[in-house]
C-alpha cells in the first residue's frame, strides 16, 4: 500500500483555466504532479514551472482524451514514470456551443467522446493504481450545466450530467475499497473560454447568482482541495456556483 | 394527440402504454434505439402519418467495475453509444415536431438509488446525461411549441422477482407502508394522462415517479 507522504496527483486539462488553478493551488501542499495537456505544450510548461517553484515535482504529459487509446494509456504512463497514482483530478473538457437543432453529429460526438467516455476511460484505467494507494481519490469536474442544464450547450450539459452519474456509480463501487469519488460542478467561472463571451451572454449568469459575480478558478480549486480529504463526503457533486438559482 | 413514436428496447412499460393508447385510437409506431430509429425520425412524413408525441424508453447498461483496460474501453464505448444515440435521436425528434407544429417529447430515465437494495439494471451515467440534455434542449425548443421532459422512474416492481421484493421490503421495513407494490400499469396510466394533455404546462422538468424512497439526489 502506497503511503501518502508524497502523493501523486494526475490533473487533466492542466495547461489553463481551472486545471491550471488547481495545480497551482495544490502545489503548496508539496505533492508530486502529472500535468496533462492536449495541445498547448508551452502553456503546460509554464504552469509546471509555477508548480515546481513551490517545491513540487512535476512532469507534463500530452494526451488527447477523445482518443480512446490515449485516454486508457495516460494513467499507465504516469504510474510507470512516477511510481503510482494517488489522486485523479479529471478536469479536461471541451464545448461545442450552438442551437442544438443546428449542431452536426461530428460536433456532438466530439464533446461526448472527450468529456464523457474519455473521462470514463481515464478513471477506469486509474482504478488499479488508486487501489494501491493509502487513500485514493477521484475528483471529477462536472458543471452547473450538468445539473441545471444550459441552452446552447446540450451536448456539453449531457456530458457533464453523465459525470454526475459516473460519480455516483464509481463512488458506490470504489467506496468499500477506500477510494473516495466526488465531483465539483462549477458555475460561471472566469476562464479564457468564458471571457470570450459578450456581456449579453454573461449577464444572465450574474443575475441568477446569489453572489452576483463570476467565480474565480481559485475558488473551484478550493473545493477540489477539500475533496482531497473529504472525510464522510462521497459520491457527491458539490456545486460551486455562487448560489445559482436556488 | 395524433400519433406516438416509441423509441427504445421493448419493455413492459412501453408495451402497456402502447396498448392503452391503441385503445384510444392513437396511432403508435415503434423503433429500437438504433440507426433505424434515427433514419425514421429524419425522414418521417408527417402528412401521411401525423406524429406529435415521442417517447424514449429507458436505457440499461451493465455496471460492474471493469478490471482490464479492455473492459474499461468496452464500458466507455457502451456509454458513448448510448448517450450519442439518445442525443442524435433527440435532435431528430425535435426537428420533426418543430416542423410539424409542436408536441411532447418524454425521455424515461431510471432513478437508480434503489440499486442499494437489490441489483437493478440501472444506468446512472446515461440517466443523468439524459436529464441534463432534456433540461437544456427544452429551453431552446419551447418557443417552437415542443415540450421536452423526463419521467424519472424509481423502479418497476413488476420486474422484481417476488423473493427479492420480500427481502428488500424487510430490509427497509420502517418504510414498509411506502414500499407497497405498484404496478407498471400505474406508471403507464400517469404518463398516458400527461400525453393526453395538449396544453401541458411542463417543460424542461424531471418528473419523479415512485414511492418516495429517494428522489433525484445529487
């Protein structure tokens, strides 16, 4: 059984936005990181440098999780090179927004392959390594769209809803093995992707939030940090949305 | 109601619904959850066969914990196909009803918490994906007079063997008064009443149907 003195944390989608914030936030704890990116190697290395500056060991890995083979093999590569995996933070995701009636089957398929089946392959491939850990954790990134739904994001919302179901299913099966499985459902968070939207698109989110503001990636990272040691919390999706439409 | 399209693998709920609506002289058409259903939706001639109600039957996928990479891949592929099949058919169903003047779409999901009591062929990944898709799509297509909702069924007791049913009931005997047997026909009748209401005041909702054991917990 692996001790957690220097746990290894695999984070996907780590080159920017919420994934990068999570890596930098957790780095203060001195963990060992495997940061996965799909295409922006330079951005991933920039994040890695910031994490290393806090005393953590970091390796970067390129993988496209919409590719079944790459999604299955990533945990094997990481465990082989870093000696195991204690925590999976599955953050990678993509969106193809637009009126659902106008989306192509290719657009719908790409979202489901990356966000849903890619995450399932990744998590399933991690399980044997998490079972070797003293306290294995799976933390999945869902979305408010997975709970509340979002017009213009039907495939994305479906994929993130599926993540909630995956959290319950894996939590039930892995709980007896000492592995905690939980998810975070961020609301409207300040990232490169959301900052490209015009004010008309952003304002409804602000109006529906009790805090009347956009969330920060660091605030999602705070929830993820809690879920590293979640105690009695399991199979649960925590909303991090400023009190959206309660 | 002019006509109903049932999509999904045959089961007792859909069969009871078909009988009930056929008795009301409603035309009922059935297709499985496959390419044939998608083709039918995409090429449907509403002038010849008017349709204003479409129902997606529940999906079930085996959920044992996969042990090998091959098993993980097979499970992921099964979910991918199930969710994609649903989304593409939902899109085609929306297009069909939008161009024919509106109607109702219902996606049946299974509330899976009762699997803690006895083995149920539930599929939480697929169910939650459907619910989120329905909530999102309903907002887009309501202005075209199409109402999209989920009917979230806790479990169909008619599918539970009597010996398992008794064990389950005894395990939660404090709730025994709630766990009285409900026939599939009662679910079917409830859905049938909703289908018969032309001015249905429901869209983008997940409607729980069951016995109060649990309710859509997240």
